[in-house]
C-alpha cells in the first residue's frame, strides 16, 4: 500500500487544496497512491470526517499533524485527545524532546520532516543543539524539496541509522503524490499506520509527478 504521508488542505493557513479535489486529481491523473495523510500545520483537525469521501473515491484518508520545534517541523501520526492534552500543537517553540516523549507515552509517532531544509529542517539545528535523542524516522523524500535538501535528509538518515518516509508536502492539488511511503500491508486507520511505522517495514518513494 502506498500512502502520501504529508499533505495539507485548506485547514492549514497556507494550504490551498480542498480534500475532495485531491481525491479527484489522484483518480483522474492515475496518481500511484492509495491514499494520503492530512498533516495540518500546528493543529489536529478533530472536526472533519472524510470517510464518505474516502469511500466514494476508493482512497484511504487519514489525519495527523505538523508541529514546530526547536529542531524544525515534525509530523505527528496517531493523534488522540490525550496527546493533544500533552502539549500545545499551536506552540511554535515546542521542545522536540517533549513531543517525542508524549508520542511515546500515547502510542503515536513523531517524524521530523524535510530535515534537509534551511531553518525548518532538523539538520539546520544540529550544530546548535546536537543530535536529538529518540528520533527513529525522518522524512527523506519531500515533494517540496529544492536543491540538495533531500540529499541532506538521506545523508542524515544514513549517518544516524534513521528509517525514512516520503510525503509530498502538498499545499496545492497538483502536488499530491509527488513522494510517498510504501507499506506491505493494508492500512485503514491511524492506529494501523502507527503500528506499521513502529514495525519499521516500509520505504520511501519519489514518484516524480508533474505539476
């Protein structure tokens, strides 16, 4: 199963894509993904129910979040009410250690995203803060990467023995599915996604979709 693990809808402040339009684009353009995860910025979208939309288009639509730490941006999968109470998702100065600890306690997974990006990527902060403890997975393919950003991410993953995921980081419809993550098993919900990430049997893909 191939999932794009990093996408933003109009629920994010800089997102310009409606979820239904992502679905239509995937199907009409035959994008080679089975679904996607909506990782809205600095929040978890409790209110939206995409189950009917997912069923209509034969896609898996899951929800996560993207939060901000001193090491840059971090994707969070497996968000529950208890996890939302453990730290403030809207805080742009979250300690990464706190996010990782909360995810460990509440059976969620935290993944630094676009780690090779200046300012908002983990690699940009290693000289100041050192290698953070507790990171197991980083995003090695990001659909919005430029220059050598993905190369830096891959090098970091290799040096630190991190596992790697892929996600489009789509903010507009035509960017969905540029990068993704392949799993050997079917994933139907956030709990199964967390279990698959914890198991570690997956690999990142760069699908090279045209804009």
